[in-house]
C-alpha cells in the first residue's frame, strides 16, 4: 500500500482536470496512489480514466451530486494513506512536489501539515499575482526563508487574521485528517476551520518555501458570480469567526481570539466586493458586505 495518496474531488472543466491528473502521474517519486471522486456527469470522463492503464489510479463517480463539502468529506473518508493531499481538480503539481514533501516529512515525521512552495496561475496557466495573492503575501503570510515550523496559538492567530495558506497544496497526516474531517456547517470557510481544528489538537505545520512545487489556479471571478455568493459567504464567515473566537478564549489563546474577532482579511475582502455589488444593484448583498466590513466581533464575558 502506498504511504502517500492524492485525493482529487472533481467537478467542472474536463481538460483542466486531465492536466491536473497528468501532473500527478509524472511525479519524480512514483510511490503514490491517486483517487478521483467524480461529482459530475461528463460522459467521456470514465472512459478516459479507464484508458490510462495505471494501477495507481482509482476512479469513482458519485451516483448523486454531493456538492463541494460532502465530496471533500467523502475524499477524506476514502483516503487510507499515511499522508494525504486533497488537490484542486484544476491545480498543477511540479514534478518534484512529492519528492520535496517527503524530504520535509523525513526530517519531521510527526508533522500534521506541510505547506510547500506555491505559485499562482490564471485560467490559461500563466503565472500571475493578483490583488488577493499580493495581500496574502505582503500583509498576512509570515516571513519564511527556507523552512519554518509553526503551530499552536501562533499559527492559529496568523491564519485567523488572514488565511494565507493554499489549501489544495497542503500535505496532511492521514490519521488526524480522517479523525477531524471537514465541518458540515461550512461550505466556504471549511478549509480554515479544518486547519484551526487540527491546531487545537496539537498538530503542527512546516512551511517550506525552499522551492516552488505547486501551481494554484486562480480564475477571474465575474461580478455576477461574486454577487451570487457574497451574502452567504460573509454570513458564514461571521458565524465561524464569532464561534472560533469563543473557543480560542476558552483555550487560553487570546491573540487568536482577537484575530478571529477582528477578522481583518475577511473584512477587507468584503470591502473589495462592495463596488461590484453597488454597480449591479444588489442592495441585499451590499448591506451584508457593509455590515461585515465595518463590524468586528465582540467578546461576550460571562
């Protein structure tokens, strides 16, 4: 049995998914398993996987559409390896991704998470750096040259202030990932919630910027798409940050609690969406954005 497993929850563009799969299969370290959980209905996909003829690949298609969160949960439940990556179906690996992550784990076998070096690409596969990623890099991500071990309140406060992680690139320790999994109540912020849950269990993360080994695809988002999710996205964020702030207080992590209540990156994100909401005449979405951007959480002492 392979000690490393790529889980690929799939829905959407067939060609991008195929490129993602090829980038996995051409790893310099061939000792892995790939499991694809297809949440779509594209007729050509099952035959394409059957034609790969690679014993390392397991392809499954859901009988009914599960949606993003439940399909991610299913991927976690189906995983069996010591270490697991839940990769985006439109992202790409450099050939030395697995080799690089294994080297980190060899030196630090008890890690719960590894965040390797990432570069951002656009829909056409061109390396890019937009507003969201510039904000991540300049305002929120810690200064790391080479490797840096992080965990506990330090990392919790950092990601609650602004989530600078690239979730699909992270390698997880399979045992703890399967014990925790994604929370049912979140559909947008579930990646941040998972990381904080693991930190509360005492897990640590190695941030390794020695070399870029992962390409994270960030597509341009149309104004109409933005307005479709703006209200629910930020309502969910408020619910999460308020709840996790109380947990951080109870744990004795005051810096993390303050970061959750202030939620600066989430509020800044809401502000950047506000002009588009106003141009589109989406008054309901605009009200949610304004309230989220201008309101921080309050501590409720007993």
